[in-house]
C-alpha cells in the first residue's frame, strides 16, 4: 500500500520507519548524511521541505507536507483497511473453497 506525500509522490507504507519534522538539529544532520551518501530523495517539487520520511532502505525522503498531514493520510488508509477487514462478506475464494467441502 502507498500513501501520497505531495505533488504526485508516494511512499510504500510497509517501508516507512518514521516520519519527523525537519526543525531539529539532529534531523538536519541526518538529512545531510543521507545527501552525502546518495540516499536523499527530494519529493518537494521545489517547495520548502517540512517533513522527512525515513525508509527501511536507509533512504530519506523529503516532503513539503507537514508531518500532521501525512499522518492524517496514513490514519485514513488504516481506517479503510480496518473497515474492509470487518466486512462480513466472504471473498470469492472462501465461498468456492467451502462449497468444495460441503
């Protein structure tokens, strides 16, 4: 599953480790190390970077969206997934599988 991080850019939810703001000195230092090692992905489309997404691959993705905006998108996706899981309607596979054994 993917979530939009602004300007038609997306990240895979499963690969996200943390989303944080860029206003602290450690965050800026981490960004600089990622840039020097070639692991920085700038997804801001020329706008001011407001958040930094750390990925499992040790890549750092910059977004112009605030952390709160990305978090809302992530929460909305999780609610939709939970809603789909609670759907009592069985899948076609489940229905076909039970008919074989009846």
